C-alpha cells in the first residue's frame, strides 16, 4: 500500500562537531520519503521555489517517490540553518527562512486522495487538518508536531489528535503538551483524548510506544559517531510508516517491528550529512541492522 | 555462592518533588545488600558509629545478610543530605558528613576471604585495591566509582580497573573517565585497558553493557512516579551480582539476564524512600516484573 506524506522540502546548512554542510537537501518530507521508499510507494505533497534543482526531484523519483504533488512556485525554497554541539539531541537554530513555505497550502492531487496511509509531518496543525479534509477513507493516519505549534496552536493540535491513529513526538514536547513531568503520566494523558498509539522519540536513548495498557521500549542503535542528527525523526517515521504500509498490518505487534525499522533508518541517516547515507542503502543492509537490533536487545526469559 | 560487599552504611536525608525523608537508612552497601539478598548470601563490610540502631542491623540479618564485617566504632555514622528536582537523574548534595566513614579502613574477616563474588561499592579506589589484596581467588569482581575519584585518584582507579571483571558506572562518568563525548568510543577506551565487561547506567533510560564486540541495551522500567532515586545504582548492582552469584554463571548471556534483574530491583527501589519498598519484596513480585521487562522489549524477528 502507498503512503501520502505532506511536509517540507528544504535546503539545510548544518554544523556539527564532526563537520559542516551548506545548502544541502533537507526537509521533513524529503527525509520521510527517502526512508519510506525502501518499503513502500510514497506520494509527496510539498512546495519548493524556482531555485530548486530538478536533479533532486529526479533522485526522489528514482527511489519510487511520486512527486506529482510537489509544487514548484516562484520564489526561494525554505532554508534552515542550524548547529549541534556535543549534545546531539538538541538542535540550535541559527536561521530560518520560510520563503515559499510561508504560504504553503497543501492541495492533494486527485490520484493521491485514496492513499491508505497518511503521514502529516511537522507543519501548522490547521494545515494538517486541511489535508485530512481532502483524503478519502484513510486506513491509518500518523502525525508529528513541534513545540512551536504546541505553544501557538494548542486547540488545532488537539482537534487533530482526535483524528489520528498514531502520534509521534519528542520526549520534551510530550511533557510540554501534557504539562506533566512524569513521561508515563504525560503519555497516558495524551492518549486519553487522542490517538490510539503514541510514540515518544528520545534521540540517542531510543523510543517508547504507548498503546492502551501496553508499553514498548526500543533502544537507539549505539553508533560510535553521529555525524548529523538532522532528519533523524523523519527518517524514523519513514521507516515506521513504510513498514506498516508494506505489510498493511497495523496491529500492536506490527507497530513494534515498525519502530525497529524506523530506528534502523534513523541510525543510518545520522551516519552522514543530508541524505548521503539514507539514499544509498540496500535492503540487505537494512535487514542486517534489524538483526543487530535483535541481538542488541535479546535476553533470555525466566 | 555468596558475595562480599564493601561500601557505606549511612543515614540519608532526601527531598524529592514527591516528599521528603529525614535520617533514614541509606548507603551503597545497605542498598546493595538488601537487593542482592533476594538472590544469594551477602557478607557485608562497612562501618557505623555508636549512634546506629541495632534494629537496622537485625533487619539486614533477617534478610540473610552476614553483618559480621560491619564494624561499630565510637563516633557518628556517615550522613548524606540531598535533593532531587524534576530531573531525577541528578542528585544535588546539600551536606555530607563523613564522620566515622572518613577513617574507614576495610578489614576483611577471615571467614569472608574466600567469597567467590566481590562487589566494591563506590569508595576510595585505594581502599578498593586494599580489599582485593585481602581476598583469595575470587571468581568474579565488580566495582563502581564516582566523579570525585575519577578527578582525585585517576591512577589508583586505573590500577583497580585492571583487576576487576565488571565495571559499573554512570553515563556522564564514563565520558569523563575516557575524556570522550561519544559513549561508544568511551566504552571501547575503558575496556581496552581494563575490565572485560562495562555496564553504563543511564538512569531512567536504562543501561548499556559492553563486552568484547557485543553490546546489550536494557531499558528502565517505565514508572508513573519515581519517589526517590537514591540507591537506584546500588540496588541495580545488587540484583545484578545477586543473580550472577545465585547461578554461578558469568557468561555474557547470564550477565544480560542479571542486568534485567538489576533493573527490576532498581525499579522497585525508586518507588519509595529509603529501603521501604526494596526490603519488603517477594520473589513472585521480582519474577513478575522480570516478565514485564520481557514484554516491554519484545519484538518479532524478520
């Protein structure tokens, strides 16, 4: 089955303790699509300016991403500039130029409207709701958000959360949204009035899933060096949703496997700047790292 | 098989966002012994002042802890006062009174010298070395330490690490000891010139074990409320060493199980102040929580 993703395509300039990259391709929808493309078809809705090179679009298409919903409009593409220090869980934004993204009003092409899987990357929750108004009978909807929207549009975000099946959010943002220091209590509070499943991303500490009374803890892959954490969350979501769409199985057991595939994709992504590593993987490499997660977490029962 | 533990017995005064406790029993050897006592015999070496109530010693003895090595000397018992804010991984020390602990010079009773398992809790590494000079043919030695000794006695600590089988340390202290921001590189560097196995404690994020080329990641048990994190690390070590001593099996697979038992004991310990919860468990409760860790981490293979 295929996934509709709505989010950003951007140019990033990133500095980390391991080096820097200027004006490389980034954006939530780009990372998500590239990651998900190893598992399933992806239909991309986003906007770029007239400065965006055709070759990047061809690259996505080569990976099987349908770019019919990627609008090109006059003006400059969204640009983000950031720095990471040794605490790689924390991005320091140096500059944000929304450019054509500031008037982004996602229009879902007719041929995309029946996509069974929908991923709403981190954009204005009013726009996320607008996307949901255009799709028909989706089987499984997931969304992300950020502190900016939790503070600025809490009501729209709450309306959105009632409509999604899966909500993926950072640890600090989960606490902020629930107004609760205990992460387990924050999770229960978010689930009470919203999605059936909540996944809390903890960067180098992995992820926690809450689903009814069930909790699943996944570690992150222990890497010697994390070159660039940009896009880790969207690569995670791409592997996760890609696996669910591939199998069509959205049971709790399937979501657990999907979280590991998401963690696998995020671990590859942070090994290089931009899409360098994420865009050049083989299925064998992905499966081998999944097997490493199994060894990483294995212990015998009683 | 039995475990020899050398460490502190103390009175703690602790404040957390959930309440406070004054002059309650604490100390690394106390938490360790109580935790390990569910699994194996424990022989305790520590020192207390003449203000230490007999009833606390009787409590330890009722749990099967041999207190023949617990010296009572004139003066006051070691006292620690600390506060935890919402970041429960970080203790803020308000007051430390070493009292009789300042001249602690561990003497191992003759009947303790052949203990097959030895745990050197966090004390001066020169004293830890002195203990090792007194034991005969131990099968398995583990130790803990803290930033104070990493800064103050790095040479003694390095000599000690060459003699132990297992080193248990906090995440921040592992980075500090190795002078390396990458945790995986820090671990490899510590293992290169020291113990065969390294366990890095990450508080609410669980633990990582490094053993040769193998890595094991264990989550912490997701609790709604952590009432008091004091003694979590020593309860962890107690469950871990207790299980190893119980089975006599120190293989990599057995250490993985032992880490889960350690995590189980730490999770009970932080549910209440002092030894309140840790000292009143049943084997059924311990086994049930072990089974919960299995469900918490389970995902299907490829």
